[in-house]
């Protein structure tokens, strides 16, 4: 694996154990040592820029947020693809028809028109609280990169009724992220690889949720956590240990990456 130049990491369930809700010392060591080996490290997450965690002593080379809809590094925005305003309005109406509040995500803020148990717990994974926005009706007209709401898979058809340029991705069975049709972690990775002039064969990724499928397929070596969904494991090129057991650390050591 001497040819690996860049690694993409999902956050929740991959870098961070969702039960402990914090990164382990071994995982911090992994990120630092990989960068010392001149391997670029990138976050690829459904989270917003404002809800990204800060890891002491770690600086990421690039960030793929909103499941790849908004990608950037310290110097530039690499890819920006908001949901069309008309689709945003339609999704809000569709969510209301099944009595679900939504949270709209711009690159700078989260704005909700209500909250329920599922949405509140979904926020809690990023250590955030749902804030109902007084100016929600105005936020609709901002650049919306992702819409988050509590729901079940059976609700997906209703949520996307008469929606033309958005789709659903999910990593938790009680909530979903609505993203632009032309986005996804796979698309985000393609944009980042092009930005750094790195070939797909020189890239790898770690993930655990179904929203990581495209990510694992967009790199030369896609690795699923042992705690990943069964669907993702079938997509992956390889499987590493459980997030609670520092699976990524032991995998990188075994592969000679550090």
C-alpha cells in the first residue's frame, strides 16, 4: 500500500464510536501519523461545516460535508451543489404531510421549523440541539445543501413526491438526509481527487453506513468497519475492526501505512 496518497474518513461510527461520542487516543494517533507520512486525510460526512468536530493536534486536508454537496479545503471551495429552491419547498410540504419537521442546512447554519424525538436524537450525535428558526420562511431561499428529518424508509416515496433534483441518503434508520441529485460522497471524492491530481487507485476510504457506499466505490480501496451495515460490507473491498476497538488504527498498522 505504498501508493496510498489520500484517505477519506466518515465520522460517526467510523472515526467516532457513537456510544462514546468522542474520538479515541489511538484514532487520534492514527490521523497524526498518517499525515506525518505525507498521506492526505479528509473528512467525508453528512454533517454540516458548523457541526464538524475538532480533534486536538489534527488538521484535515479537505472536508466533504453534507454528504459531498459542499467540499472545501483551507484555500478554496472545491465543489458546491445546493438543492434547487423549488425542490426545497416541495420537500418541506411533503414532510409536513407526514407530520415531520425538517432542518434546513446552509453552509453557515441549521434552521428547523419544528422538532421531534427522532430529529433531536439525530442532532445529538453531533452534540447539537435543534433550534427552531424564527426566519425559517426566509432561510428557504438561501443555498440549502441538505435537509434533515426524522423518518423511516417507508416514508421516502412521499418525501420525494414531485421532487426533481434531490434524493435521499441515510446512515441511521430513524432519520434521513435529502441531498441534491448530483451529489453524494462519491461525487465529492471525485472532485477532491481531481483538485489534488490524485488517481482513484491512490485513494482509500473508511465508512460504516449506507451513505458511504458511493464513497467506498469512488476509491481504489474501500474499507468497511466491522460495525458497518451488512449492505456496506457487501460493497467494500475489505473490512477492518470495530470502531470501539480502534479498527482503523490496527488496519493501518497491519497494512504498513504508518
